[in-house]
């Protein structure tokens, strides 16, 4: 289990410490291996609605799977039983898939692991349990910059660019001044941190 340690002794005179403290748009939590960048904004309404509807559909499929065994009827050991078992298994599998998506987190957080020289995209479910969505080595990134094309005045999106390509990884959105400080920290850690010597897996 990954344990995160929030910075509680921030020095207000240090710009970097001000970023490490919780802010309305972004939060940086320090850990022994690096730090986690996450957004404190509410999840998009479209995602909330989609997950709510998915939960309702999943419950319906689950009730349908259970209802096959609750409805009175003769259950034999032949083809009828096998058909009912197969149908309930399919309905139960669909229900599990929908309920898993409904309980999945609504936003991806970024973990910067300096010890392993990698960036992880993590999704936390409703219970706070993390699931790794993707892993990227520091060497894959070519730049960290701000995308100011946002719908929020005075805000920018901190973005990591893969090499010299147009492929990017959005990290977090927030006020330009805060994102500039966080951009400098990411650029320093990702582009200047030497790759550790590790045994091949």
C-alpha cells in the first residue's frame, strides 16, 4: 500500500512550499519516493451522471441475474439448469463490469516517482484504493509546459509532452502562477534526474 505524507511544515516564504500545500485547484502530497499531483476541483458533471446511470444499469443486471433463481419454476439437472446457469453468469458478469465502472474514480492523479524515475497515472475508486492506469519513464518526456487554452480565466493546464511529438499528458489545471512553479519543479525532476541503475526485470 502506498502511503502519502502531506507537507505540514510549509514555509510561506518558499514558493515551492506554497505549491505543496493544498490549494483550491491542485494539491501536491509528498511521499518518501516522490510526490502525487491531484486536482481538488469537483469531477465533471458528465462523468458523475455517467457513473450514476452506469450504477443503476449494473444493479438492474444484478437483480435480473438473481431473479432467475428466485422466480418459482422447475430447475432440473439437464439443459434447463445449464441454460439458466449460463444466462445468470452472463448477466452477473455484465453487472460486475457496470458496477466496477460506477465505483471507479472520476479523475486521474499523477504520481512522480523519483526513486524509480517514472510517472504513474493513477485512478482512485470511491474507497480510495488506487489503480494504475499507465506508467511512463522520465526519459519518455521532452518538456513540461502550460497550455493556456482553458475555459477558466487566469487558469492554465500543466502538460507533459512525450519527446518531440504532439502526444501530451495533462497533469492538472489551476492558476497560472501556481502552475508555473509546479511546471518548474516537474521539469527539474523529470528532465534533470539521472536514471537509476536497475537490474532488468
